[in-house]
């Protein structure tokens, strides 16, 4: 097992067996993350690594948005309005930004936004801008007739997301740089955008909290619980493996993934997340939505190989204006496209 981003980088160099040539693994079974694996390969005629419930780090890394229920009630009333917007598909970053903007409170009265004030959320450079960008519902690439990815980033939606991310980070007192977890525990942030696994850090808080999927860029898109591949692991078999033991190895992988789906995931998912760490049945529905939409845009899976996964962070973090992404893309598009094309050509030569 290895981090999926690393597996992608290594796989296009020919380090691993193609799972589609091996026996005993049924990728149509529910314990495999089919959509994630389809998105994560250069071409789905080959499958050099697998993602599924055998590697819970992908599941743990799925984006999840926590919020302070009493604070939300104090400022906005019934929390059902949040859940209703998720269920009817209207939970967007525009709506999220409006809640964040309205909750801002200058608690110390100094006229400046600082760590003592109540805000929508806090963020760090690496992590949150990436998670948000990979969880907008956008795919950032299309596929050509051979199934190879074509970068599809600089378009109306991609530009709109760059401007939206800038607004979320730097305007209207929506957020500020700071410790996401600590500010949420201290009741200084309404929202805590992070991952499934961070629910374990909230076990001892003295207030009720809820769980939501990350918002979408707009209502036409689907939810996407993205970025679980950066620290999430996949399964591969190196080409140096002994062929005489291949059948036993692949059968073991299938059995382990199936048993994890049947036993390990329910133990953590149903008991820990949906009961111990959440406070209402509706939160369990939110957990289901997050789990059912675990995926990652291709550009994040290819980040370590091609440098594509962090483009919005590079462009927008500490930027001077909302148009920063457009200028950054103009300066870097050729390099990124060339890297992708070179990887595709090298991949085509793999046996």
C-alpha cells in the first residue's frame, strides 16, 4: 500500500502490474471505489492501482464540513435549513459564503478582524484551499476518444471558482488564516472544513456539532467528497513480484477489501461517525452523502507527477485580487499541458 498520488506517479513509469490483466479481483463489487479509480488513471484500458475499503485512509480523508449547532441557531435559527439545502441540492459555496459573512462578530470591539473574533472559518495555506477546490463538483478535465485526460480548467466555471475561492479567503470577513481545529473548539468559527477522520478530534467538545458535505460551486453540479487521495492509500503489485504467487496475492487483496467493507467500515462508519460523533439522524444522512460521493478530480491524483492538484492554492493564496487565477493560469498553462502530454506519451509505451 502507498499514497495514491505516489502510486499514480510511479505507475506511469511502469512500476506496477496492470490489475485488468490479473485474476480474482472483481472491480464491480461495492467495496471498490469505482468512480474514483476511473477518474484517477491516465487511461482506463489499464489499472495500475486500486482504491477501495481495503485502504480506509481514502475514506478517512474524504472532505467533511463540521458546524457548531448552537452558534448556527443563535445567528440563523433552525439548523434544518442547512440540511434541507444539502438534500435539495442548493448547498453551494455562495450560500456557505453568506452564512460565513453574516456570522462575523468583532467580539473584542477593536475594529479589526483577529483571532478573538467569530468568523465563518479559519484556514491554512496547504490543505483547505486544495480541499475546497477538489470538492466543488467540478472535474477540471475531460477525456479524448482514447480515454486520455484533457485539462479543462480555464473556462467559465474554473475562472468563477478562482474568484469564489478568493472571496472566501480574503473578503467580507468570511475567514482568516488560523488554526482550523482550535478556533472551532474555542467557538470562534462557525464551520470547521476538514475530513471525516477529524471527527475524532471533536469527541470532547462541549457543544453539539453537525456534519455536512462540502458545498458545490453551483446547483447544477453534484457533491464531490474530494482530496482523499493525497494521504489516502491504494493497492498495487510491483512488476518484481513473483508470478507464481500472483493468484494468491490477488485473491488476498479481494478478500481483505471485501471483509473491510463488511466488518471494518461498519464498525467505524456506523458506530463511530453516525452514532458516537454525530448528534442526530439527519447527520447520519449527511455522512451517507459524503461517503457515497468519495472521489477526486484527476488533477489531484496527478498532483505529484504533474503539479496540477494545487493550482488554485498556488494562484489564489495570498493573492492581491480576485483575478489572480486567470493570470496564474496564463503563465503556467503551457507547462502543465506539456507535462500531461509527456506523461501520456510515456504511458502509451508501457507494455
